[in-house]
């Protein structure tokens, strides 16, 4: 039987307003927004001023409010709100992937200590219900890998470079003009947003809780003309792909890298602001999820789904984490990659490769394709004196 939810809402941007509208039209959900806390008292809003407060205590200390929905973009403030809410016995719904990823272990402990749920489907892939599927459908040891396009902004930019033949700079400018990318887009283009999402997916997929510094993330901000031309000549596209997979040593490999994808790859046709995730299991082989990964309405739909789940007292069980299995991040990996470099660095970089399949030089730059260890890839990436970019061809397992 459904319970009635009295919601305290933090934040009233596009997603918050969209959620408010939907809840007004779905009385059968048994959820209503009792109070809304916002930061700027001078901003004009779509609904009457009596619906708002500027004091977080008005929500967090209200005994009638049993759910906090947190939709602000400040990860540190979001964590303080979430922590206080859980400690006071209120359930929480959040869309803040940075907050969840950075504080996963503490948030898990707070849920257990206070016996209240924290749901965050909207933090990973907006409209795609990937977390709940990992929790319920893949709550076993049959999952072998998960990989996907989990950042809509970078996917839009890469779509423009491959389909419309724009330069990276022009594609980024267009994404910023359309509101898909921020004026300082490094959170997206540097692969950090995708990494936060992968950290969450890693915990629900394989039961391993990692810190942001534990995972390598290489974004698309270093891509140049040689990579784009190489992809075009092969009939491929470049996608920013987050992935985690079981390694032969029993541990889990995980990282975020740009990747060449062929027309046979399920991610090939995931374009514009869409997200796509491919899971692979021992028995069912591959399964494919696709949906809008950016925008107010897709995000609001995931928040609404979590609210609906709370009316039935749903909570994540964290089954794989609860088993207490000793799973570490695999470091002994070999990858086939494309490495673009400056002309003068060609001979310096070749010794990092176990095997060189192809090398090319023009008047200014060049590339190497071949097999490199994960350790050496990270060494080259860390060297800030080198102008370079990596694009993944495939993982050797």
C-alpha cells in the first residue's frame, strides 16, 4: 500500500519546476511538495512567493516532511543537506552525481544507521533506469561488463564533429550556445562527470566502492584533427565511454576514455544528447539501454520515478556490497590505443608501447597505434610536457 509523501524541495531550477508541475498533475502518486528552499530571494519564479523559504531549517526540522528532494548544483552543500536529512530520519532523493560519488561510503553508512533510503537514479543517466536494473536484475555474479555513453554534453559535441564535420572548437561553441555545455565545460569535456557516474555504477555493478582519484578519466578536451580524420577514414566515430569489467585476475577494470566505435558497436548510433549503456552477462550476452541523458524533463522523470518508489518504501539493498567480497581495481591491463603526439615526441613515446602496430608523422604531429600497459598509459597521460591525446581501440582481456 502506498504511503503519503510530504516533500521538502531544495532548488527550483528547470528540473525543480518540472517536478513541481508533474506532481500537481499526478494526485494518485500521493506525493506533494510542502515547502521549497531556494538561495536567491530576488529571483522571479513561476509560482507564488509563499511556496518558498530561504532557510534550510524550515525543511530539515519540519516533522511533517518525510522526504527531501535535493536538486542543487553545489555538491558540498548537497552533501550537508543530505547528511542532515538522513540523520533526522527523512528519505532523500538526489540528482547530484558528484556528491554521491565523493561521499558514497559515508552515505551508505548513514542509510544503514538511520534506516532511511537515499535514491539517486537521476544522478547517472537521467531518464534511463540503469541503477535500479543493476540493483534488481543484475543482483548476481553473472554481470561481466558495463560500458556506456553517460554524458550528453560530450556526446553532442562528438556527434557534431563526426556527423556534421565541425571542428572540436566549433562543436563546443555550439553546445555552449544551446546550453548543453557550461562556459567552463571541463567537468564534462574532461571526463569528470562521466567518472562520477562510473563510480556509482561500479558500486552497483560489482560491489566495489572507489574514490574519484582511484579512476583514470581522460576526456575529449584534448582531441585534435588527426584523431577525427582517422575515425572518418575508418568509418568510425569517437565516443566518450565509461566502462567497468571483470578482469581475468578476479578484479575489476574501470576507466573513462574516448573510444573509436565501429558501425557494429551498439553505441555507434547513440548521438546528440542521448546516453547509451551496454551490459554483458554470462548467459544473456549483451543488453542495451538508451535514453535522453541531458535536459530538465529526462532528469525530472528519474526524480519522479524515485519519489514513486519511495511511496512503496523502496530502498537500495546494495546486495553486492553487502557480500563483503574483496574486489580491487585491476591495474595489470593492456589496451590497444591510438596516441596522437607532437612530431618531436615520436621516438620518446614508442618505448612505452609493448607493440606498435602503426605509426605516422606529418610536418607537425603524428600518431602511434598499438598495445600499451595501463600503467604506461597513465604515465604518458600524466606528463604535462607532452601534447597528446589517447583514443581507445579495445581492451585486451
